C-alpha cells in the first residue's frame, strides 16, 4: 500500500511538472540594462544626498588633494551619464525592440476597465489575477510610466546643473538649450528643487517596486523575481 501511495504521489508530481511551461520573459539586454540602471540610481541617490548636504568631513591633511566633495560630485556626474544612456537604450527597446513586443502589448490593458478592477481585487486578495495581453498589468504600466517621467525630469534638470559647472565640450554644446530650460522652470533654485523632488519620487517608486516584486514572487509563484536574473518565467498550462 505504501509503495502504491508513493507511485501515485510520484505520478501526480510528474503530471504537475508536465503542466508547467517555461517562457523567456526578459531578454539578456533587458536584464543587463535593468541592473545597470538600478546600480546607477542607488549611487546617484547616495552621492546626491552628499552633494545637497555634506555629512562626511574629509580627513585633515596638509596636502591640497583631499577634495571629497569634488569626488562625490564626479561620481554623481559619471553615473548620471550612465543612467542617461541606459534609459535612452531602454526607451529604444520599448519602442522598437522585437523582443519587447509584450511590453508594448500591455498598453491595451490600460483601456480595459475590467482588468483594472480585477487587478485591484487581486492585490486586495479578493479576486484572481486577470489574464493580461502584455507583460505588465495596468497598475504596473502606469507606475513605470510615472517612473520614467521622473527619470527624464532628473536627467534634464541634471544637465541644467551640469552646464553651470562644466563650460567646455558637451557643457558648451548644451549650454544655451539648458539655459532656456532653466528659464522655463523658473530659475536655477527651482531646477534644484525639482531635481530633489523627482529624486524622492524615484525612491518611493523603488520601495514600491521591490515590495510588489516580492508580493508577486510569494503569491503568483511563477518565478517573477527569478526572471530578472535568468530571464525565465514559469506558467501553468490551462
């Protein structure tokens, strides 16, 4: 009887395995830009806080080579350019990438009020997860849309601040356009304020993003968090 029970359990487990398929959710290019973007944002937040309010006093030295503020600012600028190019690359993939068509399909669900109610009910644990046309649900898509608006706002205001420090090369090339943007925003002080507000918006998004990634990993059980590392997500056959 015990052997028959074990055989039945093994057959049931094998059946469940056969009912699960794997699908490439995120291409390597998507995963690389995601982690480079995440690293850049973290470094920009840390260095940005220091630039706004230096909280570390440099070690006293008789040599005029301990410029800690300049060091933090240089890292801020370097990773600001890294973030800019990664975001432009991600924007290109979203608009034109063949492997990113499922991201574009998610736009259709934004105009489906039924999917909105089902998704909200799912997060409230009162309904099942809706069947989506794309890789993002409506709430995710709108959150990402707001996130990229804030990122582009950070990039633009960052360039305005950049041209006030570096007047040669790219700084000289962008000086006149960025001064026009500065005037439209109400002056340099307002540009800094907008830069800081957008940063806090990105921080709040990151906290929500991490929470929802863990939530989906726990309740959906399709390898949602694993997919950003391996690219593979698991789906049950219906």
